[in-house]
C-alpha cells in the first residue's frame, strides 16, 4: 500500500450547520461546507471536517429524507 490511508466516518447529527460551525470554531479543518443534496425522496444536508490523524468526519442530517440512504443510492436486493 502506498500513501496514507483515509478513514471517513459518517456521523448523524440533528443540525449539520450547527455541528459544522461548532467543530470548525474549535479547530477542525473544513473540508466541505454544509451543502444539500436532493432527489424525489427529499433532501439530505452534508458537510465534511478533518481532524488530526487524517480522519474525515462527514456530518449527515437525513431528517428531511425518506429514501433508502442518500440521494442516488439504490437498496441492495441480493447477490
């Protein structure tokens, strides 16, 4: 394996805007400001912050979404 490995941890939060601002104000690295993704099932708000050691935390608010996971995902049926 070459180069550092990257871990992306998805964290469900009730308010991505607040969680993002709180973390960045306290030293987290901003990797992606809050943004909205939508499809026919509703919308999801996402943001990404970085912490020491190379771990990314993707903040996720699915409160306004009724789809399978995130916009664009299709549930797995079978092998």
